[in-house]
C-alpha cells in the first residue's frame, strides 16, 4: 500500500473517531439537559405566579415541545384533492359538491387523528417523561371531542366567498375571519398595542413600549375603546370577538410553533414572532398575553384565549376552553384584539 493510500486511510479513521466522539458528547449533553429540564418540570406550576418583587415569572416547563421528535411549525398544506374540490364548489356551489368536499375534509381530519393516536402510543412506549404522554393525550382527546365542530369550521372557511390563495399573507390591519357569521367579519392582525391605546387615552407611550400589547384593561375598558373606533369610522362597527370567532381566526396551533411561551421572561412586542401566523394570517395569537373575548364564563367572567408567556404550552392551544378572567378587572398578562364588521346599510 503506497503512502498516499495509507495517509487517506488514517485520515478517514481519525475523522470517524472524531465524529463518534462528537456524537457521544452531543448525546451526553442532551441527557444532561434533559435531566435539568426534568428537575424543572418536577417543580409545582402555579398559573400567573410572581417572584418576590411582584413580577410575573416565565414557566420553564412550557418548552417541553423542544424535545419532540416530530416538528410541526406551520399549519399543514391542503392536498391537491382538497384544493380541486374547493375549486369545484366555488365554480358550482351545489349540494353534491358541498357533500364531496365535506367528505374529503372529514377524511383529512381522521387521517390526522390516526397519526396523533399512533404518536400517542409511541410516546407511551418511549417517552422519558410522562408530561409528553399527557400533552399528546390532551390533543387526541380534544380532536375526538371536537371532530364535528372542527370539520364544520373547516367547511365554513373553505366555502366562505372571501376564501382565496394567499389570504394569510396579507398584512392589513384587519383580516377576514373565514367562516364567521356576520357582515364581513374581520379581526385585528395583532392585539391592541400600547401605541394604539395611547391614541385612545391621549397619553404618551415610550418608544420601546409602543409595540407591546396593552394590558391591565377590563372588558368595559376594551368596549370603550371599540366604541371610540366606531365613532371615527361610520362604515364599521367594532367589538370584542366571541370565543368561537377567536378560534376561527386563530385556527389550529402548530405544536412546535415559535411564540412567547417559555421563550421570554416577560411580555414582548406583538410582532416579535411574526412568522407564526393564525388561520386568518394574524400574529401573536398564542403566548405572550391572554386575550379577552365577549363569551361569558363563570360568575362575572369572560373567556380568555391563547395563553401567555408564563402559561403551560397546552394552555395556549386554540381549543383550550377552561380559562376565564373577571370582566371588571385588568390583568398584567391579559390583552385584547378587536373584531370589525361592516355596518348594515340604513333603510
């Protein structure tokens, strides 16, 4: 064997050894990091907990998704068969075309449920932490519970006359809520910001706070803001969204989407995670701050949606419907966004 070949063989062996060492160290680092996360997750979680100085603290357990083996950052794309059936319905909105589209939507949905069930069984066998199993179990249970409702919501979106390709890429201040009942129902692309609130109150806001979502606002405060918008716009009415409208606007929360839940230790500007979009194309639906709705829940309460920076990640899910806040109070991690409707013509 000549010197050139020997040199090449030695180099290959050295490279392989180096790669194996790097891989071994990477796995050791992951195990160490996972043990650290396990310790964090073992601590009790208190919703909206504070430190000794009254400041909101982030919930480190919200980052569990980072250990997932399957990544879902964005909403799934429609397959060609579904697109063709949507196009057929738009050309001819007959009962037959509607039924064909609904059958396909149900088929797509059931396929997703089957994948989630398979993932749940895999996690039961392989997950190092029960929290992973519990999180997937919540997802599967919700999908089974809400099957008909979610299929109908998809049908409402697909058959809405405003539905068209590229709709989610728009950056208008208000975006169509496909499937919502009403007069051209749209919703704010972002929650109301401190800068927008300052225009209403006449106060000034520091530049570094201008893009933060406004907080410590009661339902009545939010309604007064909506009335102020309406006084300056004779073509539209403004109000808080219902819980159902909020869910239509947000759509499914991709389980690994990037947003402010366990990522930052405080509220951040509404457009920091602008690449993460809801069904309507709006941003900041999940994490950062809970959002008020007009839907009543409990004694004197209103349903809030989307979770906050200090929430469990499962609490941020669009379908989570357990949370409420007192309508008369304001909270340091609760904001709101606005629905806009066309005014009905007079006469």
